[in-house]
C-alpha cells in the first residue's frame, strides 16, 4: 500500500471555509408500525427540515417500500438533535458513523483507524499534518476517498487540500510527528504495511473454484468454502479485508443474499 512516486503538481488554491473538518454521522429512523406512509412523510418533514425541499409525492415514492430511512452527512450535534426529536415523536432512531462499505475493502481499516483517532472530527490545526502522514502511505485517490467519507467533504475538494498540504501548507515537524504518533497508536503501521497473505493465496488462485464470497449485506462479504459449505474465519480483521479485496479483484464467485436459507 506504499504510495508510488508522484509527479510534481501545481498547488491548488483552496482555503477551507470551516474551522474544523468534522466527522459526519448518519441517523437511521425505523418505521412506526401504527403510522401510515403518509403520516411518516409529514412527520419526517417537520422533524428534518431539509426534507421540505422535496414534494410529498417524491417522499412517498422514496419511503413507500422502506422500513427504515437513513439521513447521512450530519454533523454530530445535528445528528444527536435529530435523534432526540424523532424519539420524542415515538420513532425509534439510532446514530452511527458513515458506513465504511462505501470504501474498497483494502481502505476500510485505515478509515476506522482515523475515526478512532479523531472520533469528533479533525481540528483544522491538525488537518494538514493528517494529510501528510497518510500521504506517505496512500495514493492521492485512496487518501481522498478516506478523508471525503470521514469529513463529508467532496473528494475533489479533499484532493485540493492534499495537493496544498503536500506542497505549500506543510505542517511543522513537531506537529507532523505528534499526529503520526496519534495515528500509530491506533494501528497505522499495522494497517499500511504489506501483509503476508501467502497462506490464503489459494482462495483466489489455484483453489479459486472452492471458495466464494457470500454477500451478507450490500458490499459486505463473508468468505465461504463451497465444499462444506462453511464460512472461513480469519481472526485479524485487516487481514480478512485484504483477502476479500484480493478475491474481488480476481473475480471470485459472489453469492447473493438469497443464496443461504436457514431452517
């Protein structure tokens, strides 16, 4: 996962408008069985003002066949306030960070590491240092994907920040090493080193036909050994994710959610 040599690029002129680069959250709201879809729509429009931009017909079409709704891209205080308002009206709601299933498997561990190091957002004073620490480990595109999901910022804007931090707005050595220690404490070295996957290589090479990926939910997979069939458990999560990524890259069979029927 080492970053390949980059060509020199002109720095992009981009100045962040906010004082922080906050961690974004999502709120999941479950349908109340005693309410009709129309009642849900009217209630949700009152509880979550951004929905007023949509017509009732658009909302009915969006929510009619869903038992739960997820509102993403919220700052922590916005998400917590929405949960409180929703629960006061008798709905069940839960707060969560953005779903890492949007990222390739090989990047998910680094995304979670960043979330552990900065659970409530990256302070502006440390943002350039975070970029520079990860810049040495990841490609521009991968780094932009991770930071975009963590901050809720468009990837193109994050790329501007990356180019600027790597050329013009370089942090002090003291800040760089301080941030690196913070990330190392959450497993940076372990997650960015080239893992030894040799004992699992047969899963996507010589014995590829004996293994498959079972889709537990959207873009989340378990490794299956087809002969038994049984799930293959790999103890270390970051190793398991790299194995799954290799299997995806090599076109291993994917079993959909309906493949396994439990008695």
